[in-house]
C-alpha cells in the first residue's frame, strides 16, 4: 500500500507508514477497496470493516516498555525540625535540601517527578 503522505510503499497489512508514521487507509477484506480512516463499512461492497478501524488506539502508536528506577528522598527528622525553626528558616533548609538532591539526581541523568 502506498502512503498518502510521502508515497512510500508499505506492506499490505501495515497500519502505519514505515517512512513517515502516517496512518494508512484501510483496505476492505471483501473487495480490497481502500476506505478512509474511520469508515465502518466499505464504500464499494458494504462489507463491515475490522474493529481495528473503529478503535481510537489505531492511530496511536503502542506504548513502550522501559526500565524504570524510582527513588524516594526524605529529609530525616523534618517534622521535629519544623517545630524548632521559624517557618522562613525551615523553608530555606528545605529549599537547600531540594537543590542538593536535584543536583545529585541530575548528575546521574535522573528526573524529578515532584
């Protein structure tokens, strides 16, 4: 099947163009008529098209599985510290802690979620 966007020829059962990633039209299983994306019935012979054409996931690439390491960092004894320090001073301690932790995480290519 030829991609409508870039003209690349793809395998007849391909859902997406391997050159540009464009969603490819759906050929009818009965008469091989090419129908537009989202069509539920063939315009030429009336055959019901596959459920894959109705699924919104069809235009979305599959999810990627990746290795993930999650780390939790906590400031030890921060609750009792909050009772002893002025709120502005506690905020400064926490800010300093967060900056130091963020620097260590960034050095190892990490990402801080929150």
